[in-house]
């Protein structure tokens, strides 16, 4: 077990005042640290039995498990479950949720975020991060509803929920401005507060913590699985994220070329660019012809789940989009000498 960090959780709430303590585990490097810090606090407060962890699965869009040099490295959803178990949360108190929609036979079927982007007609943007709400926050909130209904009836008052997340100031200006503690929902059924216990941890501190962690970090952070050099992608959310740095997207496109091509297909049909300053179509061309970071490993994406995603996305592209494309406002940024990403 890692030694106790010198960082103290900022604005620590009274954990005993909540009916449900709900850490959100992404499977990334930060959520592991967050769950360690949070579970120490929950045990100290004597309320570890009120914890249920949640993982909002993005399905095929998440980093999958890979086998490299004969060693299997787990994917994101598996890592989230390992992060939950590593710090004492029983397996039956870890919940994986995903967005679904009705299928033709009346059952529910997964509804991928990329399908939602294709149907909506626009990629997420700074100032309009609808992906976070549609694929993550709303899905977990909906999973709470049956429990809230039951507990409100038993308690005779709104159910108090603490949502715990691993967001950090180092990740960007928007997260730096986000309060470490705030109320995010209050109505007659539930009161939901949000706590960011590792908000002020630096990226170096997180990486140092992982040196002796009881749970592995995702293989995509390294140049090749198992290298331990943190020279891969800098984040572990969607494999291809419009908010990621260009190098991350280049590396991801090299590691998941078939998925990158599917994103480019959505971009070409809808007319909106993957990012406001460059198109993924041009980035892929640059990556494959002008040089890019060595992917180290390539995911085949040849299974039935990926095939189902293709069918679902292409069906959405046959329909009129819900929104007109929000085209990028400039001509793109040069990727290298003589190679520009046109918007």
C-alpha cells in the first residue's frame, strides 16, 4: 500500500452526513489516487459501508485490454473495478453503467457516445461539453434513481449523496476554476454534493504515487504496455477525445486506426470538425504520411462490438442531424512544414 500522501483533501465534507458516498471511477490514473484518498477518509469517518463506486462505461470508445509480449494488460472498465476493490469496496458495491436506448425487440442496447455525436451533428466543444453529461453524469444520476426513491420513502427527506471525482487543477483552466466542494443538485428527492479530494495534486505527485500502488495504471499512458515511462497518451478517457492534446490524438489514431477512421467518417458526413482548430481527417493523413509518435501497439478493433458500433454510427448518419454543424471558425493550424489541417 502506498504511504500516506502529504496532500490533505481540501474542503473535506462531513462524510457521516451523507446517505450515499459515490466515488466515480474512470479507470484513469487520477481516479485510483482519488479512491485511495477518499476511502481513507471514509474509513476514518466510520462510513465505508455507505460507499458504492460507479464507472460510466464508454464501451468500445474506451481503451480496451491488450496483450503485449505475452502479457495481458486490462482495459479501462476492468481497471475501474480493480481500483474499487483495491481500496476495500466489495465487488457487489461497484456498479458499471452505460447509456442505453430501446432496441427494435424492446430490450435496451448500448448507445455509444460516437453514435450520439453522429445523431447530434456536432462534436463536443469547450463551453459545450455535452459528452460529459450525456455519457457520464446523467447515466450515473439515473442509476441512483431507484435507490433514491426507496431511501426517500424510508427517511422521509431528500437523500443526501456525495459524488466524489478525481478531477485536478493541473488538467486545465476549467478544472482549476472548479470548486473542490460544491452542491450540484438539490430538489425534493435528492441533494447531491460534489467533492474533488485530489484537486491540488500535481501530475508528478500522481505518477509518483503509482510507483507503489496496489493497482496498475492503464497501459496507454506508456510508450508500450508495461514500459513504465509515462510516454504514451497523457489522459485516459475516450480513446479519441476532442479535448485531448494533438499528440494524444495522433498517438490514439495510431493505436486505434479503425476507430479513428470512424470518427473521420462522422466528421466528413456531418461537416463539423473534430476540434475547432483542426480536423481529425487531416490529422490522420498527417499521422500516416508525415510522421507521428510510434504507437507501440495497435488495437485490431475487429470484434463484434466494434462491428455493432459501425452499424449504429452509420445508421445515425443516414438521418438528419438534430443540430446544424458548428463549423470551425479558422482555416486550421499547420501540422508540419507544408502540411496543414484544413477546417
